[in-house]
């Protein structure tokens, strides 16, 4: 077993991970970054970063209010305000690191609008390639950091009630990085489902690592389905996102007959919060028996120049969005809940931090507002890096521990994804969720050797936790819709907390 020491280990290299690592490094700490995959979810983000700019008609109050409305009663207003208020500073820091945002006139950032926002407040880059620009700038800023590619985190090591490091698998086999502070920044869990906008590595690893370390996940039933994922018959895995900013620029959602999908559903129409639009699409598909609806972007000015990523994805699928409506369906997109943290990324386990999609700060509640995710990743990532650096300085070097290779319950991925897609997607029911939970309980123990093993174990742990949380929430709220409980129940206006339920493997 190889061994190494660091002050801070960051797991994940998207916006939150890199912001955290850079912040910890600036505090003079030794930082190791673990990366298991080529692409991050950050890279694929299209719409932009929601941020309140000075000298506009926007305000922190307005952004906070929009975020809280989207969050359907479960946001923590103090957390929302704290994160939103730091947004402009964090974006300026990113610009200092070299990020370039689109401008409407020289020196003035162009602002777009997305669902649930009462103002134009989304800054973007490369038209619809914001994430790629954020990733490029942060990668460049992090060139001198110790980034370990193809390194998988298997377990957060705990010694005497505090973090002692991470058990890692690399090409050199099992190893331990002994460190008093670990930051989980592993992104999301879209591959719980057969089709998702998320990159291949989004398998819920960070939530699973926290559950295995005995920490709870909160609001984990709230998985946001983006209304417009590109539809092509029989395609699974990562599917291209068709950014909501297209609707902000005038594109409309229609069915096969050209009838609006959202008319009469919500005062904001096609720019209603995502759960509303996704549910309206599901209802139309159920009513018509069609496989998809359409986003008509033919009237969007300068379509190819403003939306080059979407245009390229459509053309690659044989669809010319300038001349024909784009076939779309809702797709698993974002986990609103996750590992419970404060607004500095601190968990209840001393030395363990989490930031970005993996974390539940209270920012998103029951439904995330569009383009609040890069914002949260930047702000909380930076804060978690500073907090972890401070913790490491006080805690001192971690003691040497010698863990075994973990054995975890694992279900075959295809079966798990089929169960989740059938029973825990846009609309859920108690009967379906119970079927899924029964099946998840039959997971068989396996020693985690390959990347596939580790991811499948994480998916199994997280699927069971999501299904249990979704079953327990006997109401419809935010992006959690129950066919058997179609109304919001004011008595359930509280955040759910769930430990590693359903994880006792069959045969153990
Ligand atoms: C989009 O561009 O529609 C997605 C942005 C987001 O998920 O915040």
C-alpha cells in the first residue's frame, strides 16, 4: 500500500474542487487533488452563472427571493443570502484567474435569463459554453497544484472521531493519503438514471463516501430533471443539454401539433421553474403517447453564434435547429440535496468538508434555480478551501491508519438505472418506490477493485437513500412529484435527513 501526506485532500476537479484547492493552497497548505474522470459537470454547464451585478436594476434581495421561491419552502434563507451576496466577488476573482465572459458592449457583461429568474442576471461565456470557460480558467490557475488523474477515492478515513485521510485506488494499487482535512467536491449523481445531462463520472461518489463515514444526506429526494435534454430514440448515458437560456431568448416548447406545452400552467410560461416545466412535459407526453416534445428555437436571433454548443449537438444528431424544432425530453440533471454542510462547507465530522453539487448547504431547498450551481460551487468551494486550510493548521498531521479494501453492497448498474428511471424519476409513487427499495436491499457485497465497482457501490448506496427519502416524503414539493400525493403538505415543510439506510447487503 502506497502512502503520502497532505494537509488537504480535495476529491473532484470541477468548479467547487478547484476553487477549494486554490483557496487552501493560497493559505499555504499542501493540497492534493484527486480526479477520476476526464470531464466534469462544470465543463458541460451551458447557461451561465447567476450573479447580481452592481449598477443594474437587480439586487441581492431579488435574487434571494427568486431562489427561495424556486426552493419551494425548503431553502435556508440565511444560507441563500450568504451565498448570493458573495457571488459578485467570487465571479470577479474568477475573472482575475483569467475567465472571460460575453459582453453586450465593451466592458459590460451580457446578461441572459432562465427559468424562475425575475431579472436578466446570468453571465455567460462562449455563448452557451460557460462551464467550459470556467473550467479552462480554473485549470489554468491550478497548473502548479498536485492533481492526480485516474485516482479514485474509496473511503474517507476516520480516526478518533476526526478525518485522517482518504483511501485511494490508483494504477499503483491501494494507497492512503494521510490528511487532517478532506473536501468532497465530486459533483452529482445523474447516472442513477438511464439518461442524464451529467458526464460519466456523476455517480454520487461523494454522497456515498459521506454516508459510509456515518454522515447524513439531506433533501436527497429532490433530483432536478432539466426540461430540455436532447431526445434521440434509444439513447442512454450522457445526453446533450439544450440550455434553458434558449427559452430566455425566445424559444418555445411545443408538442408535435405545434401546441404550447406550458400555456395556462404557470404565469411564467416556458420560463416557469424547472419542475413545473418538466412536469408539464411529462403530462403532455402521457396525454399524447408521444416520445418527446419540441423546443422551437427558429426565431432566436443569431442562433448558431449565440448557442454554438447546442447547435453543434443538434447537428451531430441530424437536427438543424435553425430550420426545425429540437426534440427534447426531461433528463436527470442536478441533485438539489446532498451531504449536509454549513455555508463554509463544514460537515458534522471534524475535518470533512463538502462543496458544490455534492453538498446540501440549504441554498437550493426543494428545487434549484437555474445557474445557481456554478455560483454556489465558486463561493462555497472557496470558503471550504479556506476553512479546510484553517482546520488542517489547527489539527496538525493526521495519524497513520491502515485500512482494508472496502466491501460494499453492489447492484448491477443497468438494473439499478432501470429501477430508478421507472420509479424515481419526474413523477414517483409509493408502490414503485417500495419495489425499488426491495430490489436495492438485495444488493450483494463486493470488494471494490475497479472504478466500475466503486461507482456501482456508490450508485447503490445513493439509490437506496434517494428512494427511501422519496418514499418518506408523502407530498409533492419542488422537483419531487408524487402521483399518489399530488399536493404540497404544509406540515412537511422541513428538510429530510437520511443516513445510510437500506445498505445492509444481502448475505451479510
Ligand atoms: C441550462 O443551461 O439550462 C442549465 C443551467 C443550470 O442547470 O443551471
